[in-house]
C-alpha cells in the first residue's frame, strides 16, 4: 500500500512564514510538519510515499530527498500551479497505482497535525473511500459529514470535520480529467451513492492553517 502526502498548497493564511518556506516545512515540535507524517507512515509499515508539490516545492525536494533517512522511498508529483486536492491526487495516480496489487492508497493533508495511528487505517475498502472524521474544532462552526455506524452521510444530527486522512480507491477518480478540482466534490458524489465508509477519531488533531493555530499547537505541545 502506498501513500500520498498533499503538499502543494500556497499557505496564504500562514504568511509571512510561507513567503519564503512552503507550508509543509513549517516546524512543529522541532521538525517540519511533513516529517511527522513521514515518520508515522513508516511506523504504519508504509514504504512508498508520493508527495505532490507546487509553491516553493524545490525546498521540499531538497529537504526530504528520496526518503532514505526515514527508511522509505519518496517520489514527487510536481504541479506548476496547484491543482487542489482532487486534481493533485489525480495527476499522481500513475505513481500511486503502478506496480500495486490493489488500487487503494492513503491520503494525508500535510497541514494537519495529529496522533492518529495510521496503522489503524484499513488496507482494503468495499466502497470508493474510507475517511477519518474528527470533532469540529473551535475555529470551524459546522462540520463536513455525518457518520451513521460506519457509513458516511452528507447530512445528519451531528456533522463532523473531515480530518484530511483517508484511504481512497483509484476508482473514485474514474471519469476525471487533469485540472483543478477538489477531493471533497468527489467524496460528496460517492457519499450520495453510499460508497464511503468512515470512523470518528477522538484523539489529537488540528489543522495548522494560520499563525494563531500554529502558536496554539506549539503552546499545547510544550505544556
């Protein structure tokens, strides 16, 4: 099973930090955000990781190299302009599915920080996606999806936040063409068709999307 870490965002809300450094390389707890994900993927037994990049992406390649220092293999999918989450994954599909015995892979947003045990993710799924949901953070008034048992619904009593962690099937992208589009749009369609399972994680998770959230996370980790 392979994984892709989505690292092509512009990080506008983290400026001025991201004027000279891409968001995935912002330091949290003494190391770049993206390194935390690489280490957790390695711990979960993932050996092959794809990283897409755009803004200041050469710094990501220079910092991470081929992944040898973490005992993994890293390959890259370059985007001259950010393709958003769905478009970025679609462009990287040849790397994610080549030499693979199955068509499912792990997806992680590089700008989240979490202690979610990636080894808990399913290695096979019956539908098109399995997503990890979390409690709605203080900075988000409304969640994204509802969980009914293990089935994800668009609407319900308790809307939870999509964590940015998922297992996806390449079949989710059937009919797509290269360009800018979001993963959320594909998930909505698959959810309506009953093809998305999920789980509710209650542990540590935050979207490190702003200077204030970054500071709050560092304060929390230093307590």
